């Protein structure tokens, strides 16, 4: 786990090594991160750092005692500005006297069994009796009595290392933190590609790859939340790394606010990767005797391609970040009323929707926005968490009781971090709104932020929500947050501390969530922020699932879920079947494809079930039966990406059980192709010695999809969209083609799986697959005894 010998720290997991040494100057240096190296006896001979950099001419030497040693040309574990390292610094401080030069060198170190919890911040933890060890490097600025604690925790079985930093002010003066990264890591070459997951509202986390080159590349958020723009996650991989092979380093920040992750290549080809709280508009006054703790960063390495790296993150999130009763508990299938009713509902309409949902096999009814105050549109009542009796005369508890009597659980939507100007809360506490003095505030979705940097606001929210959850028979909570920050100013902070607001807001949010999740451990919390705008490891710590995106279109969800899976497992991704035309992109996709995409996540339905025809009801009922049968695999299996949706018409992914005896493959076609040839796709993560039966899920086509061509196979002439055509479509479940064969795992992985040949322009029969635009199939693999 952690070995210390001959001035080398060897941090190793089952398959990786991370090696640190202390330079003659006292600075910790990074020597190696990658495949596991056995033994440390030869490190001092084989691992070399060029300590004499006189040959670099114009370089700045560290000191007269170490003339010729330049920090700018050394791979450092953590860096400051002012002593000759001109790369992106990890730590920037400002002294009371205006001093900006600080220098932290090694004092001592501590080795501890286990892992300490971070104060006020979410952090990973050891799972049961899992062996975890931590190294704390203690660095000091000898002239100013400041101490820096670099913490490394080694999760041996997960091939994960977590890092965080704490600064302690032992001086008698104030120190202002202007930047403090959670980790920094230097590589001695630049032969990398950089992968980030970026996007926008309803287009979150599309993955992008480009070569690393000279200069600084940064992905960040200045929106107050981790945001859909750039996720606090990045990958460095070899130029030839694929999903299946090659080396990949993954870095994820466990933080929900403004963040910055950067990669910089120096003029001598050192690559520095760094992540932490965004230093933009950040400042923290550290008083004497106080300390400041950074968020935690999660690092992993895999020599088995991007899928190998992602598997490390998936297992770590499932086992060491998600907590509580829902950690490994199968999640219920839900119906959310939002796209069925929006704000226009009453108790009768909701109960009608719930009854239909129950008849289809749905287990949880979720009441979305519009149930409180005078909330008939998005312009009022946020902050007033009391029921609208005009809509719900029986109250939340009365509605929940009626839902429960149907045999369903009850869930509710809240958006606690917001306030409306048209609200009782604003009348009582206008000073709780985040706004700059003497300026009109900028609205977002007709709403404004509450000041979570104010302890009184946090207490009000906790008390209001605890009463709602306690009295309302609530088993599920969807916690939404629908706008970015603006007009950043807190009435609860003095002028000199206004730059602390954004981080204090996040700490306030975490404090509320910690109290609520501790008091209500049986409630299933789902995070949402205009969909996936706060999709980060910190939120997984408090809420075991996140609404992945407001975009429920099955085809647009492919790149969203594909990119999200770079870091997150299906067990945290909410995914719903919605109506067509889709409300976000106006695309019509087959009902079965909508399910086949949503099945690789936490399944829900978000459409007006009372308006379904017989075909749709029968198909959905069978979808739900299938999902329940395979729920454990689909939610908690090992996910694997096979074909990237951005590379062509086909997307392919699969999920396997831990013992590799079961798997489900998802196959998706964006557009039909004219006269296509045969297809063959190599699978992954199977046992090569096992023999598998391979079948496709029984799914159904709406015969209206054939239009007038139905008359080519119908014994009776039908008018397109006529009464007879509609009657047949409404009542007839037309099964798709059948696939059924047996093959060994090695054949499926090395040769591949061949779907039934698609329609090539003529001869449609039961031995031809008709997928058309937005078609899909699920293939089931089960090992034979």
C-alpha cells in the first residue's frame, strides 16, 4: 500500500504505482504514476530527476545554496509562485504585508491506517473492512509559520488514489488564499491526448478528445455550480489509447461549485495537470489558528483503455462515494408528472395518472413542480414550501396516502436554493436574496438565488424541508436547481469576504444535505440542476442518483449517457421514457428505442399515461416486466462502451454481471442505411471459457410505421391511417425478428456478434430486421450451465 524507503514514497494499489521523492531543496517531487512497479530497492538507481539545470541558461535557480537547481524544470507534487517555477501554480497566497512569495518544503510525514473525513466537505470512505492507507506530507513555510498538509489515500482494491490539501495558519497574521488546488501532478513528457466531457443544457457531457500541446488548456465553471459546460473531470491518455487498450489517467474533482481543471505543457515538455476550486472570483481570508481544506480529487490509472479507467471510477463511486440505505438497493421505476401536466394539474388528474402507472407496473409516483404556494407558472412562490390547497385539497400527506393505497410510493420535487420575488419568503426576508446593492438583479428562469452563505437561510431551509418530509409520507425527493449564479453578493458577509461567497454557498448546501440525509436515511434523493448541470462526485455522496439531462430524446441521450459513463456508472443516472414528438428536440423515435436507451440507467416514465393507446400500454407493460427481471444487472452491472455515437450511425454498449455470467448489449441506429451489408461487433468483458446463449429482447413495432406498405403483407386492403389501419395498430403487437444462438465468450469477444441482417430494400419477412431511423435492439447473453 504505502512504503517509505531511502527517501522514496511508493504508493501502490493492486495494479498501479505512484512514486514520490523529496528533493534536496525539500520539495516533494513526482517520479512516476502508472503500471505497478514491484519493489523499491532500485528506485534510487533507476528513477532519475535532472537536479542540475544550469544548462537551461536563463533559468532561475531556487537559491544560492542550490544554485543550478530550477523548480521550473522539476516534476513537483505541489507548487507555489515566486521561487522560479513559472508554470501554473497550485497555491497562490497574499500576505498581510503584500508579500506574494511563499515556499513550502518538507518537514515530516505521517502514515495512517484508514482515511480521515474532510471537515464540511463530502469525501470518499473505506467500504467495510477494505484496506485503505493514507500518507500525509507535512510541508512548512519556515519564515511565516504556515503548514501545508498534502493527503494521499490509497484504495488498493479499487486502483484509486485520492488527494486533498489543507493549509493551516500558525502565524499571527491574516493570509489570503487566492488559489488552492486540490492536487497537482507533473509528467516528464507531453505524449498525451486530453479528453473532457462538455456541453450545455439538454446537451450535457458530450466527450471531446484532442492532442495535448504547448501552453495551458483549462476547462472550468464560473456559474457557481459544476455546470453542464465543462464537467470537473478529465482524462490524459496515450495518443493510441482506445476504449479497449492503452494507458489512461482519470482525474475527477469532488466538488459542486466553481471549479478549474487544467493541463499545461512547459517549454521542456513537462505536462502539469491540476484541479480544484476555480481561482476566478475566489479569495479566502485565513485567520491565525484557522485552516482551509480543499475538496477531494480522485485519481486513477488503467493500462486497459478508457473502459478500464471508467470501470475504476464506476466501482469507486458505487462502493466508496454513494452512501446509505440506497447504496446497493435496487431503484424503483417511477412516473414523473412534469411532461404529462407541467403546472396544470389537480389531485384528480394526478390520481388518474397514478392509477394508470400502477396498472403498468410502475412503483413510484413523483409530483413535480407546481404543488406549493401560488405556483401556476415559473414566476412565483419559490421559497414558500406549503401546499397549494386549491390544487391539492387533501394536502401532500393526503395525496401521498391515496398514492400509497394504490400500492405505490410517493415522491416530491423541491427547489430549495431558489426564491421568487412573488413569494411570502421574499416579503419577509428580501435580504436573503443574492443581489448586488443598488442594482436590479438578473433573473434566471424568473427566479433568484437564496444566500446559502448565510447560516440563517440554511437553518430555514432545513427546518422547512424536514417538516415537509416528516409530515408528507415522502419516500423520494427530487432536489432541483434551475439557474446559474449572478449578482454575486451576500448581505451576511463583510466587504472583505465577498470573494468567499461562492465557496461558502457550496459549504452551506453541503451542510443542509448532510443534515437531511442523516435524518431521513430511507428517502431516495435524486439531484437535478436543469437536468445534469450539477453532475459531480460530491452530489453522488449526498444523493445516490442524478437526473442526467432534461433531454429525454432517445437519440440525443446516446452521446449524453456515453460521455457521462466516462466517469459515472448507470446506477447514478436517471433516464426516462417520454412522449413524442420529444419536448426538447421535437424528434419522433419508436417507443421501444426510448426504452432501450433509458434501460441503461434508472428507469422512469415522463409522459401522460392516460392518453396511451392499447399498443403503447401493452408495450410499456412488457418493458417494465423486462426491466424488473434484469434490474440488478442494468443498474449495478459493469458498463462498457463499444462504439462511440459520434463516429457514425451505430452506437453500441453493454453491461455485464460481476461474475460475467450475464450481459445485455444495447444496439442503436440513428439513421437507416440503404442496402446495408452484414454487421459484426466485438463484445467485451465476457468469460472466454463460458458458453453463452444469445437472444434479442422481444420488442414490438407499431404497424403504422409501415404506412401504405402494410398492404404488401396484409391480406386485407387498408387505407393508410384509416379506421382499420388504426384499429390494427392499436391492438396488434408486431414482434420484431428473432435472434437465438449459442457461442463461447471468446468467439463473441474476438470474432463478434452478428445481428440479423437489416432490410436492404426488398424482401421484408421474419428473417429480416427492420430498424429504420432511430431503431434499436437489446441482446441478452446468459451463460449456460
